[in-house]
C-alpha cells in the first residue's frame, strides 16, 4: 500500500524521522536510511506516494491520508509523472477537492473508532493481555509537534521471548485491530513490542487505573477481581508469562523439583495473586519484600502436584515455560 498525506502530516512524519535518526537535514536522513535524496524530496512534497512500510507504526493512526493506492500502482505510474498526469486529467482544483474529501473521511473514521471503542472486562484474551501489561508492559503518551501520540509497549528478552511476542501480536490484532511491531535493541538482549491505540490507553488509565508513564500502585480493580477465578486466572497467566519464572529447585535431599515463582515490587498486586491462588486450593509460599535486598515480594509454588494443578487451571502461553514443563505434567483434555 502507498499513500499520500496532507502537508501537515508529511511535516510530522519527517520531523519524527529526523528525531528518530538524530539528523537535521534530508541529505543526512537519506544517507542514514539508504533512500535516495530525490525520493525523499518527492515524498516530503507530495509528488510521490509513500510506501506504507516506511511509516513508523506508532504514527500510522495519527497521520491524515488523502489518497491510497495498491503497491503495484507505482509500477504503472510512479511518483511525479503520476501526479502530473492527474493534474492534466482532473486539474489542480479537483485534486485538492479529492484530498480534502480523503482527509475528512480519515477524520470521520478515526472519530467513529473512538466512539465505538469498547472491550468486555471478562474477555479472556483481554485479561491475559492485561496480565502481560501488569508484568512487563507500559503505557505512554508524548508530544510530537503539538500532537499527542499514544503508545502501548511491552519489554522482553530477545533471546527467549520472540515466539511469545508473535503470539501477543495475534491477540492485539484480534481484539484491538492494531498491527503491533517488534523492535530488537542492539545494545543489549532487549526487545520491545509496541502499538498505538489512544482509546485503549484512555480505557486502561481511566477505567482500570493503569498508570501512564512510570508504573506504581498496581492492583487488579474490584470490578475485575470480583469476576472470580474463571476470569482472573487469565491475568495470572499473563503475569507468569512476562514477570514470572519456572525453574528446578532442590529439596532437602538434593532432589530437583519444579518451581513456579512470581516476584514483583507491587505488594498490593502480588498479595491479590496470593489470595486468588490460596482460595483456589493452591499451596503457595509468600515472601515479603522487606526480607530481601531488592524489596520485592515473591510467591512460590513447588512440586509436581502444584505444577500439574497450575497447568490444568491456569496454563501458560509462553513457549519458554512450556518447553521446560513438557513431560512433567499430563496435559488436560
């Protein structure tokens, strides 16, 4: 897909790219991203359609599109030549009129999506996603040329989490109708999954008290907590798959036995998890943060019986855990 943007959106896009690649001129940007200077000029001044793939995912929902064409359209009529042909055929006033119509339709669609946004609090996929955010996720908003950009992100380890992030991308596409993108961090083993969704961020912040920016005072709100274990188990699964761990410990005789552990600084949240598991009949140990240097609370379940019970009633969606667990438990069903 290739698109034309309004003048303001083209300026927003290039200002974002200048900042992202730490450059100040189009020539420097050309050298940095390996795209010809002339092509960038044509994109910036609206003479050529911009490939959709060039536009960062967290900007796509906020740029105003005036026209779009399928990818192979550029093979028939490309760039400036196409614009000149349209100019001859329709005239400048007609092109301007069409662009205004496209801009208006884009705004109307965005407003419609905002008004119609809703999510059921007992949706299992949403609850699992919510658990992931409680574990390793975050909400953010920032200003870009007097426009507020909203971004949802999840941080992980590229050595272990790639497959799980692909699974999360499918959930995001399914229930939020957004295409998330995954970025590996070259300076370390980190990776991030990000997507933009203004109304989801507002919902998470205003309806269920998930903070924007630095996470603090995390807890499951009563309207979700009171749904019961049949719903909250998906939150616990999401937390385990991001902020929890599965490993082998040793009993007093030195024999290895499986252990599930979740460790967090948020005492209120981990206390809720502890109570949910205890009420469901799990045997859980609880270590308070003041007893360790990190100041984190930890809940732990030990032994094959507890692992079997966990997999039967809660489970995991992270292949990193499932590969270790495979063969230790009998799969339900």
